[in-house]
C-alpha cells in the first residue's frame, strides 16, 4: 500500500471495503497517510486490542505493542509479494509514527 506502507493490505481488508464497512478509516487507507491516532484506531480494530499505548506520547512502546500483537496474529497473504506476512511492517510503522511526531511540538519558553 503506497500511502500506508506499514500495513499489509490483505484480502480481509479488501473484502470488508467491498461489502461496505462504514468506518471512514477504510476509505482513507489508499487515499492518505494515516495520522498516529488513526493508525492506533486501525490497529485496535485489526487486533481487537483497545489498550494500546498512545503513539504520539510513546512511539516506541506503541510500535513494540503492535509488533507483539502482529507476531501473534495469523499471517496474511500480501498481494504485492505473494507471500504470507505479518499484518504490520514494524520498521515502516516506526517511520510512519516517527515522521508524524517530529517537529511541531509544544514548547514552553
């Protein structure tokens, strides 16, 4: 997936979108790079886990928690590689979350 390369776009996502899942996140997947809160929301839906760390507060803890969940989940067929892979590419997820968290922070003077 070009705009969200951290996510393996498996058949389950494609079928959910075809059958009209109404969550806006599914529409955004191929339109724009998801923001950290959206990434967290999608990962929570994907893995059925709502108690994920906040990616904007502790990106490393978030990526580690998602990687742990992804490692425990069944592999998914990646249409790009033709291989069975984890739902989430941890290195790309780390870059996606870090890129969104760099700069623009709050500063007290």
